[in-house]
C-alpha cells in the first residue's frame, strides 16, 4: 500500500496488491500447515470466516441504505450550504461502525439458519462416494 504512489499505473493492480497478498496468504497457510500457533486459529476468526460469504452478500446492501439515510438526513452529517463536508465525522463513523456490526450479526444468523441447513440437505447424511457406471 505504501508503494502504490511510486509504482507505475499499469503495475499498481498487480504488483502492489496481488503480490503482497499472495505472500501474506502463503505465510498464513505455511504457519497453519506447520501447526504453529497463530491468532488466525482463534474460534471467532474461524467463525467470521464461515460467515464471510453471507457478509459479502449483505455488506453493500446495508452500506448503501446507511448512505441513503445519511443523505436524506443531511442536517445530521453535512454542514449547511456546504455539500459533502462532514459536520460531525463521529456520526458518519458511528453509522459505518453500526452497519458493520449489524452486517456481522445478520451474516451469522443467515449462515446458521439458512446456509448451513441447506448445505447439510444438499450434501446429504454422509460423504458422496464415486460409483462406476461401467
């Protein structure tokens, strides 16, 4: 991220983001495969990883609704007669933080009461065995 301003524009999406993230993923996976202790094995982080697809599905929807609400009630956030200048950045930060918490809770509920039951139903009672048709 720090080198983004120094890299050529054609390389920023690859060299500046993909390569460091690939190295980070490799380091985390190596630690996991070696059985070394890692904060990434904490049960809450594992749970958030399980909920991550639901989070992906809902975060944009919720943030867009929060943005629309703040735009409708611009007197809470914007200075009068000055477009898009936060009067109270704390309100904007609280709105984003609250939407993050609500999205995480919604993701957990949808995962446990919708995604997991349907996954179990689709997968059936046990592992699927390959059978020969010959």
